[in-house]
């Protein structure tokens, strides 16, 4: 399948045509405050790709053959930072007991662990269950002992698109990813956690896009 990369203006044209079809190129141009000449290449792409139909003396109609592409195009324009939520972060020396309390209080399934402002690990529901089965003293053992550690942490950056995040979540079979900002401090790579993107964020986005 050929994927058409639509520009923001092309997407806007589609919305205008959908709302007001049939609509002439003059009307679309005045709606967008541009000249007809500026719009010509956009309209050519949209009619050639079967998204719009042009009828002489009538105007443009929406055909929508590339609706699926449009949906994926829209998703590709959404960044992780647009949908991320506030992360729950504890330090490595937090007891397993305290971390479980945090899990309940903040109503999350995964907690990120940081040391001196840099991500060091991730601890999830299953890690807590495993530690309970293992019979450890949850008041004494720190989360640092039971967490999944760097370099085995799958992360994402705020500017990556949400599809990248979804692919990582599915491929690595995890529920959430820390959204990080990389800096170098004293020659060491520092991973500042700025957010969290989870299956819930992505499901919510999916629902909102379908509602549109
Ligand atoms: P749950 O424990 O609720 O099934 P996950 O499927 O996310 O949640 O976690 C399964 C395992 O993967 C746990 O051991 C957890 O520490 C680890 N894990 C969770 N998120 C990540 C991540 N982003 N990167 C690496 N490992 C992770």
C-alpha cells in the first residue's frame, strides 16, 4: 500500500471539503487565506490520490478512499509529549512496602525508580507479586532490589510519535514506558523522567480519534 504523507494544509483542505462540499477552489482558498495558485499542487495531490473529486463548474467533493491512510497520518502527527501523563517516581531506597502504597495511592500499575534525578529502574505489579511469593520482608527490602534495571529499560522521548511508543509497548510486552530527556552530566548519561506513556494513554487517544 502506498502511504501518502499529507501536509497540515492538505489535511485542513480535506476537513473544509468534508464540511462544505461541494466547494470551489476559490472558496477553499479564501477559507485558508491563500491564493488559488498556492492551493493548486495540494488539490492535485488530493484528487490524484482519490481523497477528493473535482467536478467542473460544481467544485470539490470528498471521496475518502485514503481514509485509513489519513487516520495513520493523523496518528503520526501526534507526539508522545501530547498524550503522556504524570509519572510516579520513587527513589531506589524506598521500601517495597512504601512503593506498594504509592502504587495504590497514585492508582498506577508501574512506578519508575530514579536516583539523583536519573532513571535507574522500573517496578510493576508483577515485580511486587514476585517479591511477595519470594517471601521477602517488604518493609526492609528496597525497590532497588526487585526492579528491572537499566540498561534493560525501554524508554521513549517526548518528540517521538505515539505510533513508535505503541510499537515499543507491544514488541516488548510492557504496560508503560518512561518518557525521558537525555542529558550528559559530568560525562555520564542522565535520563530525566518527564512523563509516562501507557496502554491507557494510547487507548484513550484511539477513542478520542474515533469520536472525531
Ligand atoms: P505488569 O507487571 O502489570 O504485568 P508489565 O507487563 O509492564 O506490567 O511488566 C512486566 C515486567 O516488565 C516487569 O518485570 C517490569 O519490571 C518490566 N517492565 C515494565 N515496564 C518496563 C519498561 N518500560 N522497560 C523494561 N521493563 C519494563
